[in-house]
DNA sequence: GTAGGGTTAG
C-alpha cells in the first residue's frame, strides 16, 4: 500500500515536471501568438482562474484532513494548474497522516518553495522528532519568520533540549505571545520551575493562559503555596484557573481546601467535579468519591474512568467492572483502566481477554498489557506483545520502550534488547534521558558491560540512578576497578552517593581485593555521605574480609551487626569458609542458610530451576533433566562425552551439593542434567564461534555446574567472566588474547540476590536443542 | 486555500 503510493508519487513528480514544461512551452508559444487574438482566446479556455485553484487546494486539504490520501493525490494530479499552496497542502497533508517519507519526497521535488513550504517541512521534522534534521533545514532556509522560530523553539522544548530552546528564544528578532508562552511552557513541562518563574517575572503583560501555565507548574511541583499566591494575584480568573488550583489541592491531599474552593468557585463545570472525584480517589476516600460522582450534574468518560480507577486501586475489581459495564460513554481509557486494574490485581488472564476484546487500542493499552505480563514474570509474552504492537501499527512511545527494555533486562535477552535499542534510536528517542537508564540497566543485566558504558555515556543528564546502575553493573560483573573509577568520577562531579552506591562500592572493593580501601569506605560512609550501614553493606564487608582469608574478623563483624544476619550474610560467610577450608564455620553457616532457603544450596527440587539462552532471537528455556526435545539423546550424548573426558582428567563431581537422600550415582545423574548444563551445551553447539554464550538462570548456579563449566574453560584455554574469583583469570586470558567465547551466567528475575557468572567455551562440533519454551522474538 | 503555542479532569 505504502509502496504503491510512493510509486504513484514519483509518477506525479515526473508528470508535474512534464506539465511544467508544457506550460512553459505554451507560454512561449502564446508569447508569439499574442498578436493572434483567436489563438490567445483558445489558450485561455484551457487555464483556470485563481479562484478555481483555491477551490482545488481546499479540496486537497479536506481530503487530507479526512485521511483520504488517494483522492487528495488524484486531485493534485488532475488539477489544471498548481500553485505552491497546492504543493504545501499535499506536504502538510502527508505529515498530518503520518506519511513523513512521502511528505519529504514532495518537498524535495518541489521547485519553487515558499516560506510556508519550509515551515511545513520544519514542523514535519519536529513532529517526527528528527531534531537534528530540523535544525539542518532551519539553517538552510532562505529566510525565517516568527513561525519558523516558534516551530524550532517548540521542537527543542518537546525534546527537553532547554538550552537550545532558550538559544532560539534569545536569537529571535521578534517575539509574539506564542514565543513567550512557548518558552514558559518549555520550562514548566520540563520541570524547571525556577527558570519558569524567572521568565514569568521578567514581563508583566502575560495572558490568562500564561498565568494558568505558571500556576499549573507550581501545582505539578507540589508547591501549593506558590500556586495559591499566583491564584490570588491573578488579574483575571477563568474556570481553568479555578480548576487548576482545586486540582492542586485535591492531588496533594488537601481535600478540605479543595472542598472550600469548590464551594467558592463561580463556575463548577465537569472539570471541577471530576477534579473532586479523582481527588477523593487519589486520597483513598472512596465513599466521598462515589457520593460526588453520583451528585455530578453531568459526567464525561473521564469522570467514570476516575471512579473505576478508584475501585481498581482498592482491589474492588467487581465494582470496577460493574461501573464499566454501566458506562455508555466508554472510551479507550476506560478499557485501559480495567486492563491495568486486572493486571495489577494479579489477574493477567482477565486483563488479556479485555485487551483482546477492546474495539480500539492505543499505546497505553499496549503498555498496560505488556507491563502486566512483565510484572507477573511472563517476560516472553511481554516481548511477544511488544512485537505484535509494532505489527499492529501502534507507535512506540517512551514508556513502551522503557518497559520493553526492562523486560529484556529481566530475562537478559541481549539480542532482542539490542534490537529494541535500534528501534529506539530510529524512533528518535535517543536524545531524551528518560529511557537512558532503562537502556543502561538492560546492558548491565545482560552482562554486556562495554555497551552498558556506551549507554551510560550517552545519557546527557545523568541522575543518581544512572551512576548507581553503572557502578553496580561493573561491580556485579567483576570489574572492581572500573566500578571504583565510576565512584571517583561521581565524587569529582559532586554527586552525593546513597546507600545503593555504597553497596556497589563495597562489593567492587571485595571483587578487586581492595580490603583496606573497602574497610575505610565502610567506616567513613556514614560520616562522609550520611549512609548508615544496612544488611547489604555488612554482607559486602563480610564477603570482603572472608575472601581475603580474614575469617575471624568477618565472623566478628557479623556477630556485631546491629541486626540479625540473614541468608545472604551467612552465605557470604559460607563462601569464605569453603574457600579457606573452615569446615566448622561452614557447617554452621550452611545450617542457618538451609533454615531460610534450601534451594540456595541444592538447586534441585523446591523452586524449579530454569536456565535459558537466547540464540538468533529465540529464547530457549531448559529445566533440570529436560527431555522434551526429540534430539535429547544427542544432547545427553554430548554431555556424557564431556563427563567422561572430565573424569579422565580427575574431576570429581561436587555431589555434596545435592543434599537429597539419594544414591551417589543418582546424585551425579541429577547434576549432569542441570538446566544450566543443557543450556551451555546448547549454546556451545549453536552460537557462532567468537560470540559469547550467555546463559541466564533464575537461581544461583550450583557449585558443580560452576566447576564443570570452569573446568571446560580451563581445559580448553578459554575465558571467563564474572564470579569474582575468576576476575584475575579473565584478565590473564584476555592479555593472552585467548578469549574466544564467554559463557556468562546472569542473575535471573527472582528468587535470588546472588549474581552468578561463569565460563565456558567451544568444544566439539554439533548437537541440537532442548526447546521447551519458544519465543520468536523477531521484528518483522 | 497551506505553516507555529500555551492552561484544567484519567
């Protein structure tokens, strides 16, 4: 369809060029024939009056406005004479109908552009968030008027580029009220309330809307006192002013003042009433909300939706549904509210069936259902829907991108995440820093640390979350030095660390073996940054001391903790006891841990362990002893062969890890078929040489698998990533340039706070897959 | 006849 139109457009261009030539020919010949009155009259009968051209142009616009692109084009093609307005109407029509490419083709083909043509194209670039293209076009323009400047200003403002917006504003040779209000809105919408205030105070003759905008800015920042002062000072108030201040009080929990103003207000329209209903809803006052709702003289869909939202929030889906069913003015938001309600109350199936039933979906509907699946752990389905959304033609917005990225992070679907990243850049969202943190977190959780750093650097306005994510990312993947470098950078830039930062710093010290430095940070962090040590900080310190062989100090620190040690704390001690062969302490720790969570030690039974691997955009999931795939025998043969070779080299299974009462051989059997081994085997056999094998688990990798994979790696001189003990090995092998493949274990979505990473490599040539859950994560 | 902006309820 689209291609056909583009082709037709090309035809239009050639035919219009042909037309122009023939018009010129006619003019030339008519110039000769001016003397001949008969022929002049004949020619005149072919042309149309200016008034008729205007009618044709209006026809084009009307068709474009009603989405009839084909008939607009037909008019354009068949009209006897075209002016720049005809072209402009076509270009603007294409932009209006989200056919930017066609608009651009036409603009490029246009011979005599006027200022309006340039302005239309400029706004086309702005609407499609192609800011750098817009700027290029702006600089190319032969002349500017106030519309050109205002378009550029709003483009920058909409993309949060306030410095650029201000530059435009300052450079404008003349400003109208649109320029002033545009700059004010730029500050208000981007949360820069102080700059907005400064601008507002620099001028006296503001319009009513400007006062309202400034007041709304204060309300959004919860500065009710300032909002109220403005309200009291306003030269004239309209209903928007009253509604804004009433909403302000209602949304900030002051229902008494909201009620008072509601009584005082000269006009109570639907907005006023709805503001009261949603105010009650947001403050959990459902009875008052319903009373007001029933009293309302008239209701819009928004009023109904607010009430429904109230019921979903207090988990009364039955009442929400009742209201939803009774509604005659149901709109997409009503459906969206119900879908979100079901999803957040744990009923994803009902949410899905409503999603399927709804007559029309918007980006919020997709975001709601995708987030619903993501939150209940159905990550594959969430990503499936993300692809479906694209197929359905729904435009992705910031929140769907953020949601998709964090879902990718949950299941460490790196390849898919990269594609989302690509789409993100293509959609023009790379400028905003909103998605930056999601992108960074995705690369971190997928263990792709170099790309994580690129994403980090790409965030123009880094907040504390950005810094912490990067720092923790480095720390979790065994890059202690890099993590500490990030911390140094933070302090250079005067960014105040919080408790999360310090967890990252301490675990980085632990991984890098900086015992003294870590101890110093631990001891001074309260004084320096006001961070009081919590469970996690203590656990990091116990890990740090334990790894360094200072077991007694570690144990003493644990016993001096101002709170009871938890499984993670004991786990750190257990790890250290194992490394340094302190059996007694190890046993005590193991007993304590088993009390909380047997699965941490024995990754069999209880919570089923899964491993999954993403190969060529498919996520392959494996469970222990998986036997679903028809080629399972080949997999087991592969693992059997591996096992034999390892035994020959003197490897002994860590059967002590399986604490079940089963025969030794049976234990070994269970370990051999652990899901991670299946996934690693699958990866070795299916991932192209030279590319990392990334296996993700929902539980901690068991020691046996860990050792087995390490063994595989050492035997074949391949490399390592991750677990702190392997940090050195990684560096060494990297120096030797022997890294060809890395098997990485990343922590999965739930159940464990332990991030586990390990190693693998390519062995022999090929076997196949156990493919239990398939997700075709392919963009079309 | 074609181009730019701002305020209130989900």
